[in-house]
């Protein structure tokens, strides 16, 4: 059995060399449950370094990151490129400050352009936070009274998020360290998520697309799309078309096989889709109602035992699974009460 110390070692033990010229540096993040984000440092023969992901500027400043780099005999001034897997704060927000210090080139997936635009509209006070619309869409407006009020409003306007230097497209080949990585579009977790594949050493920098111990949230972004889970499952399938190799995730320890964990994630979602279908009622159900009939986490906790924020996330995840079942022709979606989507068996088929 794995001990607590072994489970925590990936974020407590500091930098780790994961390949001849590649290092993993865990950095603190603002989301307690994630513990840390792995920033990967790829070193060139001339001492220049390229990063896969940057870190969370709400928890780490450039000076602190520079101290971490000095632990592997590098410096922030050596950073040449920052290749960000997706726009979430724990991955992207330290990239612009690093750029200001080192004049590095920042890359972000081209599919994230709408997320950046909508986030900046929010920061300028031009729109409400997305959760307000999402609560209505999934039929969970009752949760608004239980949620921390800061989740529902912008307590203050912040500085807009700086754009990258390069909007990276699917298939782009980029010099990183002493080799070349290929950007692979993997929408689902966010619409513009990228996995970076270093073919020569068999390395897959998977961001939040393939994680070793948890399943990533789906479509939790400033500009969500209803097809997020379907996109995610398609993107998982794409991973199996690549040569197998080392999994280098953004959260959690590295492992020897991208394919093994990818297959586990696909199987998990197929089981979850079957359970979700079974939880739909003939008269029609909102995502919130379906989520209440399911159990959650690896410990099969009842929905009522989740805190309000995780009940919202569970409802949003359920909505994503329901949309896949609509795409497969097993359910129909229709406008329902209070603006919520309602799902029922397709063609009058009996479910429950």
C-alpha cells in the first residue's frame, strides 16, 4: 500500500530530473486540492531553458521561481520560451511576468483566444462571472444561496490578462531544450488545451489532459462549450494514436506510460456515462437532479455530503456527460423550467 509520504512526494520533494535535459519543478498553486503544478524545464546545450507551463502568479512571484530554477543551476534570465498547455491561472498567469524579466516568448493554444477575451471582459466589468449562467443552465440556482458570495461576483476589477506572443496551432513544431516538441490540440479541459510531444525521447507533457490520479474538470472555463466532454473523449482517443511514452502531467508524479492512464480515463468515463444514463427519469431531469442521484469521488460519497462548490462542479460535470449521451442519440435535450436544460430518453425509450 502506498504511504501518505509516497503520495505527497511529487510536490514535497522539490525538483526532479525526469530525462537527461528535462527537470520537473513543483510550484504552489491557489487551489488547495491540487497541491502544486509541475513546471517542466527543458535545458539547451548553451544554458538557455524552455518551460512547459509557468505557474500561478497568485502564489509565486518571479523571484521565488528564480530561486527554484537556481536549484537546478538555471535562472529566470535563461528562459527563452514558455509553452503553456492552457489558460487556467495555475498554468498561465506567471508566464507574462517571466516574459517581462527574461524577454521570453510566450506560447498559448490558438483555441484559447475566446477564453482570454471573455476573461478580460469579466475583469473589465463587462460581463457577469460564468458561474451565474452555469447555475441556471444546470438547474442548480438553489446553490447560489449556499456558495461563497465571492464565487458569484467580481469583488474587484483586476488587470487584464496579457496575451501570448504566439497563438500556437495544432501540429506546430517548436524548439524546446535540445529537441523539438509538437503541439497537439486536445480540447476538453479547456477549448484550447495543448499536449506537447517530444518524440525523440518519448516524452508527453500532458498538462491537465491526462492526469495520473484524478480526472480533470471538463469545460470549466470563461467561454465554455456544450461539447466539452465529447471533445475530451475524442482528444483522449488521439493520445492512443501517438507512440506510447512517458507521461509528464501538470499535477501528480510522472509515469512510464501515457497509453495506460489514457485507457483508464476512457474506461472511467464510459462507466460514468452508463451510470448517468441510468439516473435520468422518463419525465425529464436537469443536470442538478441527475447529479443528486449519483455518488461522487473515489469514495462514492452521496451528493448531499459534498460542499456547495463541489455540488456545483458535480452538476456541471453531469451536464457534460448528458451532452455526450445526447450526441450518441440516447437522450434528448429540451429547454426546461427556470432556464435549465432538461434531458429525457430519446424517442420515448424507457430509462427509469
